[in-house]
C-alpha cells in the first residue's frame, strides 16, 4: 500500500549525497514550501509532488483504502527522521548517587576509583540475563522513537569480557529486528574501561587476542570503538586495538578528548576513523588533521549538560567548514534519549542555527551511521528510507523548542506511521 502525506507544511529535505558543512548546513534551499505531498511506497519515499497533483493521481485509488492511504498533514511541518549516532543503550544498574559526588568536587576518575563509574555498571549488567537487558533496552528505544529518533547507533562496553560483550551485542541485534523500535547500528566497545582483575596491558592483550576475534566471528558488530583518554586507553593501546579491529574488517570509531586533550584527535586522523566523538578538548591542529582525513567530529552535548562542563564551540566548526554531528550519548551518567532536547541545547544555549543543528542529527550522521538496508536515510527525497517526523507546528523550527516534551505529532518509521501519545 502506498501512503500519501498531502497538504504538508514546510518540508526540510536535506536532499544531499554528501555530509553538509559550513553555511550549507543552514541553507534555505533544503526547505520546500507549503503544499507538497510525500508519496511513500514499500518503506521508501517514492516521490514528492504538489498536493493537487498527488490527489489527482491517487484519490481514485483510495476508495476502498486497499491501494492507497491518504493522510492530510494539515499544513504541519515535516523533517527527516532523527539519527542518534552515539548511544550506550544496553546496560543495567543505577548510578544516580554519583551526581552528589560530582557536586562535591569528585572527578570522573575519582568516582571510578571509589567503586563507581563504568565498572559499577559492568557489575550490574553482567548479572542481568539477555532477556532482562532486552526489555530494558527496548523501553529506552521506544522513548527515543517517541522523540523522533528513527535510527540509532548503540555500543556494547558494559560487559568487558567475551561472554558479556557478545550478550550485549546479541541484545542489540534482537532490538534491531523489532518493528516497534528504531533501526540499530551496532558497535563493539570492549575497550571502554579496564575491568576488575586486569591492568591496562593484560586487558589490551585479551582484547586483541581473544575478544576482538570473537566479536568479528560473531558478526554482531559493524564497528569497533575505543575510549582513548588518559587513565583509560592511551594512544598506543588505542592504536593497537584499532589496527586489529581494522584487520578483522570492522569500521572504526573513537571516543577522544572528553576530559582533556589526550592526543586522540591526532590518532583519529592517522587511523582515518569514521567518527571521533566527544572531542571537546581536541586542539585546532588535530581538528584540521581530522578534517583532512575526512574524520567526522561527533559532538555529544548531553555529556557537558549532565557533567556541568562547558559546551564546545559548535559555530567554530561551521566557520571552519568541518564535518560534525550531534548525538545524545545516552548512558548511565547521561540519561538523555531526546535529540530535540540536544538540539535545544545548541540552539537556545549556544546560538547555533536550528537548520544547521538539524543537519547535524539527520543527514550528516547518515554517513557515519548507515542504514542497515544500505539505502540512504536522514533526508526526505525520492529513493530514501521513509523515516520522517510530522511536527505539532506549521514551523519546522519547532523541532528543537520544546525540550520538556516531544515536538512531534507523528513519526514514520520505514513507511509505517505512528502517533505520539
């Protein structure tokens, strides 16, 4: 059955075959005027027409409602489905008490040494069954969908041994098969922290010689990621892990320079990883090297929001013409699943254009976080995946102006339209 969304308000298309940079991120040419119709067929966008022409073409087929479904959008704005290109969706436990420790002046490293941090979540997660973890992750994924996210990257990293890393990736695969949740792009992040019973050298050896081969053989992860940060995995260890992952055919991602400039940017450029995320403290020379190596910078604004630290200079990235994205970084310390909230942080607190901000969580991450079908997404254009959001407003700018609740009336996920309750 075809679905025809007619009488659309402004449509943000981002109909581009490459990531948007500089002023192209906020170019009004990506916005179609009122009165268009979006024709969807078999999970993809078939055409964009004037509403009058679409009704002439399809109204006669709508009589018995078996061939065509006509939906009047009533002038509401339409934007692409949001892509959350960095999340930690599968874990168990509760680290809420750490917020008081932060307010008392304890650092991330201090809290880890006190028994909190990543290893605390690892302990709780290892005790959970795969089914229990799936149920938790599904609830989170549904929340993301209700906030307009139609595709997500998610990482393991709270197992930190072969058995439990594979368990977390199995949960992600099962989640990807669920028609009621966003599509999933899976990443192995066994190099997330040093588990109890290991030191940096012994765990790096285990990762390279046991864990990565098991992950690659399983086929459960498309990418590998490393938390490259002083006190976690240094540049040398990160490089060794990434090289082994590359040999095994995994795409490469990194966490870099979250707490300080630890040299992660230079390594990201050298290894030509797909995306280097956090990057809050990356120096300008490294940013330039990353740009020349076509490395995306994946900003995670929810982290400085949750940690009470300073925002990166997003407009500097626009001024320099660098490629960048935004994502929620949902994790035990930053339980944000709303990309519209993240957009609000940029627009209403950092002075970033709302169209550029939208590009950073739609079209741009579609290249770092490709759809499982191989079909383009993150845009509204013929032959793209039919992932889109209908706003509660006739103004597309409203997508990031209601941080306390979802701005969307309906979300279309691979051609299926759902109401937001």
